[in-house]
C-alpha cells in the first residue's frame, strides 16, 4: 500500500535566505529578503523599512538562516544601489546638515530646553527625523508644526538618552580608540558596578565611566571570563596547603591563576593548581547566621 502524505506536515522550507543591512557605522544589523540579488560585503542597497525607503550598507552577505528565527514580515531589498542612488544619499547628508541648522534656530525661537543631536532624512525624503536630548518631557507640538511648514515633509522628533548621544556623536575613549558604541557595538549592553568589583577595578567613577557619564560598556567584555576563572581560584582568606607548608591566601589573580599565600609572615606566589584548600573563608551570611544561633 503506497505511503500517504500527511496533510499536517508542512513542506515549508526550514531555511530562509536573508541579507544583513546596516544604516549606520557600528549600527544594528537588520535582515531583508535579497529578492534574488547576490550581495557582497560593503555593497550598498535600497530597502523598504517601516520608516520608509532607506539607503543601507551590506554588513552580512546573503546567507540561509532558520525560518523560525526570521522576524516577520521580512521586507525585501528594492534594488542594489546605483551610482545615482549614492549621489542622492550624499545629497541627503548635506541636506541633513542644513536641516540641523534650521531646526536649531527654531528651537531657540520657541525657547525650548532641548539639545539637538542629529537630523536624518529617509532616502526618498518622505520623512525627516530630529534626535534630541532633554532633562525632562518637552512639549514640541508647535515646533513640529513649524518644521513641517518649513521642510514640507513628515517630521518626527525623537528624544534619546545620553548613551545614544555618545553613539551619534562619536569620539575617542580613554583607551585611545573610538567609542565602542559608535564603531562596532550594535546594542548597548547592561553594565553594573558589580562588574567593576569582580574585576578588582578602581571604583572611582571617573576611571570606570565613559564620555557619556555612564559605566563603560567594556566592563562587560571580560566579566564572564573573570567569573569563570574566579570560580576556579581559591578566595582570599582561604587556608591552603602549599609545597612550603600551610598558609593563608592574601591576594588572587584569577586570570593568571595565581594566588599569594602568607606562610609564617612570608608571602609567596603559587599557581592555584599547586595549592590545596584546607578551609574556605566564612561568608558574611554564614558568619551572621552563626552569631544569631549563639
């Protein structure tokens, strides 16, 4: 008897071809349907987005990804950018600088407490977006009407945070390199003061804060590695057995796997694999619980 096809089985292709497009240097990658066009890295493309028609750069060439991972609806690439498209894009960049100047004058005329950061046209100039920072909420309804009358296009004013401002403006960090956020970091990562503590860094805010005034994004980069190495390294105040006798750990270097041990008022350095923990230090919580039981 021939095998019957199960109608419940979907013959949908489990993989979908996509191409990755970025709209800013170091910006987030968005996936589009390549529309049977084969793209190479750094080529330019014209795409349809929720904001309108945009000019972007290929940051991930055509590839197949699981269909379940595709964010629907997957918008198509309109075409590969031509020489004329590139000229239009460059002209739009000049127009954005002029729009920035005019908007700044309008802000002053309306006496609004806001700092203008950037102006951005869509490729077809159907929409003009102004990015700004402010300490609180701003009533810019009259400003929008004024700008719409001046530029004869849709206007959007978008308030951004201080980290976004640093990403837009760019600059050099204390390490001498370009800001991570404006050069290669597509999204801001969550950073906490705990990450600085775990890496034995100075907690001086001036030393661990970026130009934006927030904790530096790079505190996150090695954090997971520090945690993994710290788990393999006996903590400070542990009683350990060494080739030279029993002592107390006074300092650790998890990344190098080294510990300093005080033995009879003499401090010696050992690799963590060369010592044996005899007694781990009591944590604050266990010490408190023991005091409560007494």
